[in-house]
C-alpha cells in the first residue's frame, strides 16, 4: 500500500525532523511511501473498537495504518495500545520488558540475555577469512573470492570472531560493507 508518513516521525523535511516541525504546529506535505502489509488479522471486534494483528514491512507506521483503516470504514480512529511481537528474526521469546530487566540484580544474568552482534544477520551466508584476507578487508580492500552467489555475507575470522558484513561481487571479489572489529587481524 501507499502510506503517508505521520508528522510525528523522524523523517526529515529540508534537514529537519518532522516531529520537530509538528511540535512547532507546522504541517508539511509528505510523499506517500510504499509499504507491504503481509498479514492483517482481526483478533477482536468490540462495540467501540477492534484489535488486530499485523505482519508488515519495515517503514510501516502502524498508528497511521489504524487511522487509514478507520477512514476506509467511514469513521475516525486512533491507537489505544501497540505491542511489537516480532522484529526481523527476533520473536517475543527474545524480548524482555524494562521491568523484567530492572528486577535482575546479577550482572552476569543480564549479560546472558545479550545476543551477539551478528544475531540479526543469521539469514545471510557466513564466510570465514584467513588472517591475511581479514587484514585486507579491515583496511577496506577487496579480496579474491570464489564461492556462492553474489550478495551480502557475514564475515568471520578463522576461529569464529565476527568481523562484519561483506559483499560478494559478481567479478569474483569480496569487499567490506560494514565492519565491527578488526583490531588484532593485522
């Protein structure tokens, strides 16, 4: 669908955040953006409202979706409660409320809840680099690559330390995209 971003959003208009303009009482024209609604399921229908579950693409403003649904029904609407149950590969089981975290007194127990920096990238193929290739990648240089399909890959130093993201190119090279830690690879 095409969705017009709300004024209370972090998008920029001429270098300023929309929410800053909105707080000043200003409204500017916003271009609609294409978002995808993969699923929209009615959970409960009440006398004065409804509850639904949505699976949507990034960039979707759910509060705006609620207002748009109400408008399509010939009425007005607003969001009473909003609960995110999944972000990318992370479902509710990996989520913790602030109250839960504040109740944990043992720092080691808190540390065990932390996920590795590469946890959100598990859908990408992994490549292990030898010391020399890791050094060159760490200096921003592409390295020769013979492997799978071109595209984004997770990069690891032999032994398992995550280095960052790389791009396997059709020309047979592997280039750095975003690196996390490269110290100790030279």
